[in-house]
C-alpha cells in the first residue's frame, strides 16, 4: 500500500512588531508648545508700546503706567510655581487653556477702561495671572516630562518661542498703535491668545504614557497619579529649596536677568528711543530684531548647556550683557545707525540665553522638584523686572531720561556674573530635599 505523506501545515504568518515612529511624538508636543508660547507672547510685546499713548490720552504718569506693568510682571513670576504644581494636579492642557482664556479676557477689557486702577486690574492682575500660568515653567514641565535626551536644546527652542512671538507681533502692534491707536492692538493680543486654545486642547498631551510612549531618549514609565495639594506642594518645595545656597544664587541672578530684560529693555527701550527722536515704529522694529537674534542665541545656549558647565555659561552671559548696557546711552539717536545695530544683534543673542543653563542648574540640584523650583526662580526674575519697570518710569519722570537706569542695570549684570561663578556643583542639595 502506498504511503501517503501529509504536507506540513503552513506556518502562521510572523507577527510584525510595530515600528517606532520615525519622528518621536515628543517633537510634536514640543512644536505645539512652541506655537502656544508664540500665541501667548503677543501680550509681552505690548507694554512698551502703550506707555506714550496712555500717557497722552489719559494724562497718566509714566510711573503709574509702569506700576501696572510691574504688577503684571510680578504676578507673572509669582504665579509660575503654583502653575507648575497645578499642571501636576490637573494636567498641562487644562491649565494652559484656562490661562490663555484669562489673558484674552484681560487684554480685551482694557479697551473700555477709563481709570488707572482698571489698567492695573485688567492688564496687571488678569493678564499677569494668565501669563504666569503660561510662564517658562510650562516649557520646563513639558521638557522634563517628554525629553530625557536633548533637554538643553529643547529648552532653548521653547524659550526662544517667546522671542519668536515678539518678532511676529511687535511690528504689527507698533503699526496698529501708530496708525489706529492702542485699542486695536489690545484686541489683537486678545484674539492671538484665544486662537491658540484649540491647538492646546486638541493636540497637546500631558504625559508620554498618554500615547503609550517612552519620553524621547528615555525608558517607558507609567503616568504618575495626580498630585493633590498643588498650592501646599509649591510652598513646601520653596521652603526646602530655600535652605540651600544655590537657590538664592539662582534667584538673585535671575532677578537681575529680569531687571535687565523684561523690566528695562522690553518695557522702556521704545519710549527711551522715542525721547531721542526715533519713531516708535523704528524702535519697535529694533526690538523685533532683538527677537530674531534671541532665537539664535537661546537655541545656541541650549546646545552649549548640553556640553559645557552651566554656571560658567551664566557668568559669561551676564558679563557680556552688562557691558552692552553700559554703552547703550551713547548709542540712542533719532535714526538707526551701525553701532546701534551692533548693540541690537549683540544684546539679542544674550536676551534670554540665561534660561537653559538656569533650568539645567535647577534640574541638577533639585531633581523631580526642579520645575517648581524653577517656577520660584522665575518669580524672582519677574520681581526684578517689576521693580525696574516701575523704577524706570519713575526715573524718567524725575530725571527726564533713562540714562541712570541703563548704567545701574549694567552694574547689576556684573554682580550677577560673579554670583553665577559662586554656585557650587551639585552634591547634597537633591538629597537634602528628598530627606527633608
């Protein structure tokens, strides 16, 4: 009998393992964060353009207007650490979407104001609270959650988003103020903040685990449970960090950073240049050029921070900024000339180059609490900015020029350079925080 042989059963098809995406989702989250910060940056472009129009229309002193700006800047900073804790509790999307809405409401309400206290309430309090929740703690939180590799570079890119927003909005807002008055400019800021809300709600994700991914350059980890007691945690982290020397040095240097950028140049450069006969649109254009080179400088600073010691980078940045500010009073003139352009390029490269190494030092010393610690360091940045925004206006009212403010800020930057060099390398700070 012939023996029949059965053909072997066909092997089951090999299961294909899913391919990792060519572009990690973290980069899309970073892109959405970048666009969000740009949309919210419109509010930061406006204060320097409002001083002269509000002074002329309402006869408010520059010190009064500067006070409203100082409240805005102070709340921007003081809200940041609580916003970082709220993001841990309620998620990034909810906090950022609400913050953008508050910015939009506060900005549009200024259209109907008739008294100085309304400027303080709408622009100072509402826009200050909203922008504080959109502060650099937002960029630090996104970077800490979504990236392990390239953190310095991503921090630099997200920090540069604010300068990119300045670049986008300053020429437009200055043109609106010059040709149509300050109210259409305020409405533009409101609409810009509101337009970003759908992008945040639909495209931003709170944690890599929400998409089943590991952070870029790291290993997969489950999403942590929401952290309750956001306000208590923010204060607790502050009290722990305040026991360490690096915190006070970082806070002090960053206060000088805020005083010499947001408080001084962003608020008072346009009216100071206008005092010397320069048209407002030309002065605003120079600020926008600062924004161009700020993007380059901040991204480069992030790259440097991944490769060089952060405290030495800070010392170099502050020293160079101080030197440039000492020369500025000699450069202001009715027209734009080559030495002024050199200052704009030089100063722009240094504008917020201090942020990536400052965040890196917070991360080195304070670990998982670094985003909240940086929020408190940022608060000092904005308090410094607020003091100079107010003090600069008062100095202009008293002395008839801003010269004394430029020279004082240059000297403060020299002090910040020395303070940065005193920051010691991390040894026991993180352990003391964990065991406290």
